[in-house]
């Protein structure tokens, strides 16, 4: 007998419920990845993620080969190709991880129907992409949690599933495969960030172990220090499933201490946003909680924001880090998103789209719902707070080192003076594009009528 393990955002062999179930249930397994024309059509492809994904697939193939198998690659409509591969190998069952987007839900429905016509079965595995299945925790009378703190309490009390190792042997039946896709094959023909990390499970596990050794204990104290760069940078590996979030959580809990506790809490945010999107797939682009005030149109301001030339060095440093690395520190993401939506009064979707075009960890659930959280259309219980770039600079880049790293025009300015270039003589820097106090007033008036 054969079964198909259809990989989506779970590009790993360790603690992969889909691969495990396929290997346990049949003597031969088809580890399948379909370069899905639908995802490209949906506009979710970006050069940075395509490059990272190409690494992930090459690494997955290598891990499977170590176990006697290989990755089978096809190209086209994911449902049609999976159905064809199942027929060619006479696989009785196709295994798939439960997704949370509208796209994933449609894919699952179509696949189930197509396989049923051939008398084959689709089995969907929960807690593969998140630690707890979306929908596992619900408050009384609702289908999902809209507030993080009570969700966190339940999440911490719920026992995650047991972690399982990689299957030792994988035997793949005779079946046609295309060559491993390059970044260009995956739609990543455009320009990519020079400072991208390497993708794949091997790189992910090395980074995870280095993080546990060198970073985790200091995380509670240091995670907001922009220049210190003391977060795990595991987000792209979690986005592509090179690491199991359940394994990561359990390892951190075993490690223990205040750093690990704070880190585990961040993993809960990830599950939280995923359960919101699973319940409300439209929240990917529609306001989760409608805002009654209107966005403004200011294309020049948006362009300055995208280019990192707003005149506020901390905002600019962050936007340039995004372009250079395909990644941005969480503190900086909060600030630039608040600045765009609350100081410049621009629609959060403009910012979310720009992030998705560049972020190597660009993730529909995390990106869209964090943007909504900041914009005041989402799950923030204090939707009227506005982050001020100068206050944020004092707290999170007190010496100005983060700005000097990313804004070369200001590299020669010493100390925190770098945050206020308009006070400096002989420094050529764009003037601030907005008056922060006036903007804060405008925001307050609009919100409170
Ligand atoms: P760490 O601090 O080491 O945290 C560990 C892991 O916890 C992260 O890898 C991530 O998986 C998870 N995590 C941490 N914070 C959050 C959060 N607020 N929401 C959800 N999960 C979290 N994260 C993405 O993975 N993809 C995105 O597209 C994305 N877009 C964002 C957009 C905005 C406007 C904001 C404010 C945040 C966004 N985040 C996104 C969340 C967060 O900024 C990143 O996960 C984090 O910066 C990644 O760096 P790290 O791996 O070093 O994080």
C-alpha cells in the first residue's frame, strides 16, 4: 500500500504529523510538494520567500534521501496534481496539515471531493502548523478568542500533543517527479534582499539549538532592545514549517526560566492569530472590527514610508532593515505600523501588502492580524494607543545604535542625537513628513468624535 504526504507549510521531517501518519499507515510513502499555480495566482508569491522556499525544498529532499526516500515535485493545480499522483501510485490515503486561511479551507474541500470520486481518502492533521488546533480553545458562546490574555491562560493550561521524531525509513514508490524548483521556478524572479537567511530544516535546527544555548535565557530582558537584536529570528522557519512549533514550545518549557517563559508566550501569539483567521478568514483583508473614521490618501507619504525617508530615523532604520534583510524586529514592526496607520492615517492594507512583498516570514495570519491589531481594527483591547517614534527611540534605541546600523547618512552622528537630525547642523536628512503632535490630536479627535 502507498499513501501520499502532501507538504504545504510543514517542510520538515521531525515532528511532522502528516509525514508520520503517512509512514505509519502504509508501507510506501509519496512525499509530495506541488508548486501550486493557485498560490501564484493569489498573489502571495514574493522573491524573498521564493528564495527561502527553494532552500527549504532542497533541504527536505536531502533529509528524505537520508532515510531512503526523496521529495516528489509536481507543478500545477495542487488538487489536480495530488489526485493524479494518488492515482499513479494507487495511494489509498492523502495526508495533509490543517491550514487556517480561506485558501487552505478551499484546497481541503476540493481535495476531499476530488479524492472521494476515486474512492480515496483525505486525512487532515491538526496541530501540525500550530501547537494547538485552531478551534481547540473557545470561550463560552463564541467560535474563537478575540482577546489574547484569556486565550493565553487557556493555552498555557492545555497540554500540547507529544513530539515525535522523524520516521527512520521512507520508501517511495516509482513515480514521476520534476526537478527541485529554483527560486525563479517558484515565482521569485524579482529582486531579493541581500541579507536573507538560508532556508530549510537543517538551518532551522542549527538556529534553534544556538538560540537555546545563547539567547533564550536573556530573552525576557533583552527582546525589546532594537540594537541588541536579541530575538530568535526563527519566524521564517516557523512560517515554512521547518520547525514544529510544538517541539519548540516543549523544548523551551523544558529549558525553563523567565526567558523561556516569555518566549513561549510569543508562540502563543502565533496560535492566537491563527485561530482568529481560521474562524474569520475574511479578516485577511477586511477589518476585523470596522473603524468608523476614514483613512486618508497621501501617496507621497506612503512612498516616503516604504523608502525609509520619513524624516524619523527610527522609522526609517526599520523600513531599511526590512528591505535589506526581508525581516524586521517586532518592536520596529509595531512602530512603523502605528506610524503608517495612526500618524499618517493610511489604510493598514497598504502596509500589510508592503510587508508581504518583502518579509521572508510573511504570513497571512501573523501579518494581517498584527497589522489589524496595531491599526485598531483588530484584537487590541487598547485600539487608541499611538506609538511616538521619539518616545520609542528613547526606550528601545537609547544610544541610537540601531539607527546608525541602518541609516548610513547618520552613521557619523554620535549618541541619541541621531534620533533628531532636524536639530543638527550640517546633516543632510529629510525633514519629518508629519507633525507628530498634530497627528496625535487628529487621531484622537477622529476616534472620539
Ligand atoms: P521572537 O521574538 O523570537 O518570537 C518567537 C516566535 O514567536 C516568532 O518567530 C513568531 O513565530 C512568534 N511571534 C512573536 N511575536 C508574534 C506576534 N506578535 N504575532 C504572532 N507571532 C509572534 N510574524 C510573522 O511570523 N510573520 C509576519 O508576517 C508578521 N508580520 C507582522 C506585522 C506586524 C505589523 C507586526 C507588529 C508583527 C508581525 N509579526 C509577524 C510578528 C512578529 O513581529 C514576528 O513574528 C517576530 O518579529 C519574528 O522575529 P523572531 O522570530 O525573532 O521573534
